[in-house]
C-alpha cells in the first residue's frame, strides 16, 4: 500500500488536489480536519491567531493507526498543512502545493479569514515553510503549483508518478 501526503499553506489547494487524485488512483482519502474533529484533537484555542492549537504527536498517532487500518486499500492520501510531520518511514511521496501570493490571498479572503491569519499564511507561502519542512523530513517531494488549478493532463502525469 502506498501512502501519499499532500501539504502546503492554508488555501494552497491541498484538498482539491487530494480529491482529484483519489478519484484517479482509487486511494482512500484521509482529510485531517475531519480526523481532528472526530478525535477531538484540538488542544487549545489561540485567541490572537483565532485558530486551534493541534498536538502533532497525537495527530501522528491517529494518522499512523488510520494508515495501518487501511492496509487492504490500494493506497491512502492524507491532506493537511500538518501532514509533513508524519515520519518518513511511512510516507512514499510528499506533495507540496504552492500558489502565487495574489491568488492565495484571494482564496483566503473568499473564505473570510481575518487579516492576521491571511498575513501569516501568505508569509508561510513566501518563505516556503511547508516545502522546506517537507524537504527536511521526506525523501521524495513533488511540488505542484495550483495557482491556475491543475488540469487533467497534469493530474494524469502526477498520478503516474505516484503509482
């Protein structure tokens, strides 16, 4: 069974890419936000940033169990800006979604994120935080620019790389 993780800044297109790849590859899709709610993994609330604080070690335990439970699946795709924290021994490929700053800002404004959160996520994208962390932790890292979306030809090519 293959394990593919998709990470990137908030609003960079992780879930959209994961859903498209799931359909092509017939892999199980683990959306981390759903697992966070299901397992009540939101430790605390950061009032300044207006977001929940997540215990990544506890999240990893849950994800490792989900991967183990999916042993009969062809593969699993995990999407989250926290996915790159998984140990490299369980990850076959790490995909990092990137997006041009103007487009990312527009996506976050459309989601009605407050200005400080938009600023932080744009800075995260500018400094390639998820990409650099992924490169430190994983052997095989693929970068996908989602600024203009991902067309069928690009998806097919990416899916072939993952099989």
